[in-house]
C-alpha cells in the first residue's frame, strides 16, 4: 500500500514538473509572438548590467520584458522604485512566484511594454529584446523618455544610436550596451 502511495506521489510530481515546463515553454512562445522569447540573462550579465547602471536610491528602474524578474529583483535593493513589465502570462506568474519566494519589493506588471504609460518617470531601463523589438523600442518608447535616462541592453544594440559604453562579448556571454538619452 505504502509502495503504491509512493508511486502515485512520484508520478504526480513528474506530471507537475512536466506541466510547469510545458507552461513555461508556452509562455516563451507567447513572448516570442509578442517580440522576444523568454530567455533569461546570465547571472554574470545581470551583475554587469546592475554595475553599469550605477543605481542610486532615488532611481526609478524598469525592466521591459522582465522574464522571471532576475534583473529587476537585483535592482530593487539599490533604487527607490523597481518595476518589471512582462507580457507573457505564464512567465509573469513565474516572476510573481519568484518575488513571493524572495520577498522582493519590486512591482511586477503583466503588460505589453508598448502600453506602459509611466516610462517618462524612468531613470534606468533594462532590456533584453531581439533586434526588431529594439528598433520598435527606439521608434515608440525612446522619444518619450526624459533626458538622462540610461538604457542598458543585454545582447542587442540600437542600430540608430551610438552606445555610451559597451562591455564586449565574453566567452558564452552577450555584450552589454549602455545608451543615455
Ligand atoms: C529575452 S527575455 C529577457 C528576460 C529578462 N529581461 C532577463 O534579461 O532575464 C524577453 C522577455 O520579454 C518578454 N516580452 C517580449 N515582448 C514583450 C512585450 N511586447 N511586452 C512585454 N513583454 C514582452 C518575453 O515574454 C520575455 O520574457
């Protein structure tokens, strides 16, 4: 009897793990349809991006397409207000779960980045978006940012803009770019 219970628990756990993996894959596909799939920044690049931002305790910080929230959770400790925007529902749930587990104060919103109304408040914006999305960001969001806003991009450049600073590609790591409006 106890062996049967053990088997049921193991099968249940395998099913739950498969369900979570399936939902995250679905979330990534939805993110891809929205513009960029869910692909988290490496821990090394998160550290580089946070360092490059030189965050102050008065800063308002956004991560546009925050994924599981790793960048915005790391930023939260060093700024006044931190907001992660995530459009894909299951990835958003993952970020909420991680926020709950780590008791982080960052705000996580389920929203399309292009519907975000308060980006003019930002001092720092983190992004890790595919080139076509970076171009759309430049066309649609960049003009509404206040002068001096720092944009820190993992992996992808903004074609029409010269970065203020570039951390070159390292082995297995994307380059990181700093732009200042
Ligand atoms: C490459 S991941 C980066 C995640 C996180 N910023 C990081 O660096 O670890 C891009 C994220 O952007 C989200 N995304 C893509 N297009 C979006 C849009 N239009 N609005 C909101 N989120 C979007 C995807 O769902 C995905 O989670």
